[in-house]
C-alpha cells in the first residue's frame, strides 16, 4: 500500500479565478430571456417524464425553513481546473490558527490529451471560515492517482467519513480518525477506494486501496455487465442509543431501472466492510418518482429527528437520513432521502421521500459537461446552518444552505 503525504501550507487565494467565473455566470443567470429547458436529456432515452411532487425537507433542517438557499459558486473552470465538481466536506480546526473551519475536498478535473483517459480528476483541499467562500490550500492534490485501479481516470467523487468514535488502525500501524472515500476509475471499472487521515493533522493522507475484493463483488454484482463495479459510498459511524455499541454502516452502490441499487452493510470496525454474497439492495429505483432512472448515495448519512408522525408510529425519536441522487426526466439529477432505523440500519427504510429537496434550477446546474445535474456529495453542519456542497452539471461546485435543526 502506498501512503501519500500532503504538506499543509498557508491558503493560496484563487479569488481572481472565482471572480472571473462568477462574472460570467452572473451575466448568464440574470438573462431574463433564459428559461430552464424542460426536455429530457439524451441519457433518459424514452423514459417517461415524471411529474413534480411536493418538496419534503429532511429532519436535519429546522422546521418552518423555506428550504435550501443557493449561496453561489465556490469553484469552477479556472487556470487550475477545466472543471471542479462533486466535492466532499468536513469541519475541523485549522492547524495554522486553531479556528474551526470547513474543509472541502474538491474534485479538480484536468484535460489530459495524451493520456489513456482524456480527462483526469485529482483531490484538492480548500478551506472556508464561513462555509461559503473557499480558498485553495496549496496548489497540489492532497493525494495522487498512482495505482493501477485509479491511474487512468483518477480520484472521482470523494466522500468524507468521521471515525472519531472508533478510529481505525491501518496496515502501517498508525491510527486514523477520518477517511476520504472515493471512486477510483481505471478506464473500465469503478471501485470504491479509501484514503485515511486525522482531523488534527491534515498533513498525511494514507491510501489503503480498494475497499472490496473484486471476487467478492462479482459473486453478487450490482452491474452484471461489469461485475467488479462499485461506487458512491456513504459511510456512517454512530453509537447505538440502546446498547452504547459503536456501529459502522456503509450505504454503497448505484441502481438503474434495469439492475442494481444501494446496498447497506454493517461492520465491526470502520474499515472492515465485506461485500455481501447474497444480500439484495435496500434502495431501488421507483417508477414515477424523482429516482425513477437512478439511485445512488449522496453525502454521508445524518442522524436527525424523525417526522412527528413517524416518531409516534415507531416509538423512536431519531433516524438515519440517507440522502440520495435520483435521476428522471425532465428535471435530471435531484436529491431526496430515505430514513432508516437506528435499531436496524441495514433493513428496509422506514420512510421514503416522494419529492426531492434539491434539484437543478440555475443555469450553471443545467448547462455544463453533463446537463441537469445537482450532485450533492458533501455536507456539514456549521455555525447553525446545514451546508450542502454539490457538483453542478459536472463543471462547477455550488453551495446551498438552510437553518440547521440542532444535532441529537
């Protein structure tokens, strides 16, 4: 295994890049003649269009909130990247000044005309004091794609996981309390892979390789035509309110109308997950809803209060909100959720949202490398707000916020 090191340095401001990008976008968004297109994209084929349903805000948003407000664009095309999208984020103390800040791991994509794969993604670190305005930290990726499993396409769609309740001991003998899960792409197969780090360090990122063995996944594949294929991990570590035991849960995988779905796996340790040999997905696509053509996990699951009616019917106060991306015409990639019981986190969902709470609206979310996409892969609770960081049309990183309900 290879451990990749990153030396934390003073923030490198890329304000000029952000301003120039914002100026172009502001002009486009303020164009009063521009109307969001209402036609299905080519990826939907002849899939039937889905009617709009009422917005259902998740339980980690304060009651009475008007929903998520767009805060603008954090990153986009610049001298640094041809595209910046699908980030993750976490809250930690800045080792320079000791202040609690939001750290974003940016998927920065560059063109590689002479390489095997023409566009390659690498992870860059950015920091913010308010959760909205970010500066890059240094000008190099925090770890590189140097393995057979990720060299071609690189490091895609990073997802953060907090292991502070039960740190993991890696094969190098060191203890780590956090992880960046990502989709490693070798040009043919996507695989979930992991890089470990510590919240109080942010200098060392240790790559542990693919999370699952290809042979295990192939015994129970979610993509029959590519049986080793895995992606889109959403890990959660929490203390069981009844037993006090630390539980490690992973929601992972994707599903289409033809096959697959999201698996739910439990492990005794933070890095001990094994692909199940006979388990079926716990989340699948649904005809006539926002997740008709696709389901895949969004950001890390959040434990938050259940709707009052569900509290009364289940006798439980809190549940696990698993946010997910759905895709359907004419709106495209949208974000909704399922709720799972804290007692049975790998069983069937106890609630399913009919409508999404975030969907493409702005021009920069509708027009880009892949149109009509809001890919919400990062989220934090910070200074009384719930922030969501999302890829917009596979070209930009957008920020949305809502008043947060107090965490349990």
